[in-house]
């Protein structure tokens, strides 16, 4: 993992803490609410962490350069 994905996980964890954005189920017990929020966190993280990682790899990283040989694909002529 890289730092961007780590910060993404921390922010997602904070936002999905019961009572910050939502509280599911509304009248559930402490452990039920925590379990549902853990399940919501793991589902969102599972389906989005690769996208966040790919976006972070494109930030500030030079694009790979393909070096081609001068003789690659060229036909040689014999006298």
C-alpha cells in the first residue's frame, strides 16, 4: 500500500464511524451499529481501494518511456 491509500482508509474509517455521517440501524445496540458500520466500511474499501491506488500512482510519477531500437522491425539488405 502507499500513503495515499493509507490516508484514504483512515478518512473513510473516520467518516463511517457511527454518528459521524450516519448511524445504521437507527435504534440498534452499540455492537450492532458498530458491526454494520464495519461491514459498510469493508464493502466500500474493497470496491474502491484499487481505483484510489491507480489514481495515486499517476500523481507526480513520470510516464514510462518506451525505447525502440533503430534496427527493430527494419529489414536488412544484403549486397
